[in-house]
């Protein structure tokens, strides 16, 4: 078990976790907010998010811990970041509230699934699109491109709530089939 936790994909995810305070600092508190640094850090975060999954599949190192850790790493960045941006940089509250409400439902569904199945539900395409659109919308806000932020934010929410229904339906299908 301990070796399955300390595999290459999980170490990549751990590296992503170490980027979180740096990204939050440069995005929210850094005077002058050097946009190239924020763009580079976000790019590194997103690249490592993509890379850990590819490496896990290629090396046959997909684990329940890794699937959960990957998802948690994303949430560890986005939710503190959007709250800080709302408080210190006027990120629209409607966007923050909509993301947090969606996340509360996602966590509820995930906990029910894990309790019943004893494993983490795999990421689905709509969830991946949602997190990438959320990333791009938050980045557009940070670097002050509001004309891009609003359409991306709305698209992110549409995909986020749609992915929530997809995950819920998958869980209910497992219930009906007696798997849960």
C-alpha cells in the first residue's frame, strides 16, 4: 500500500500541491502582479495535472489514492484562491458561490460513492472540461481580461453543473444495478 502511494504520478500531484501557496501569493497578494509569472505558474499547474494522469495510465500506476489526491489537489488550489480573489480582488460573488455550491454537491456524491463502492469514481470528460474552463476563467480574471472571464466563467458553470448531473446519474445507475 505504501509503495502505491509514493509512485511517480502521485509525486507529480504532490509537486502541484507545493505550487498552491505560490500561485495564491502571486495571484492575490503580489504587488504589481507580474502576469507572466501567474500565467507560467498556472500553466505548470495545469500541465502537471495533465501529466500525472497520463503517467499513471502509461505506467499502470492508477490507484484509488491517486484519483482522490488528484481531485483534492485541484480543490486545494481553486477554492481558497477564488475566496481570496473575491475578498481582495473583487472576483464576482455569484461565480464563487455557484462554484462552492456545485462543489458541495460533488463532495456529497463522491462520499456516497466511496462509502458504497469502496473506491473513487473516475474522472469523466465533462468534469475535466469544467476544471479547465474554471482554470482559464480564473486566470483571465487574475490577468485582468474581463471580456474573456465572463464567457469562460459561465461556460465553466454550465459544464460544472452538467458534470455534476453526469456523476450523479452514474452513481444512480450503479445503485439500480445493485452495485451499491
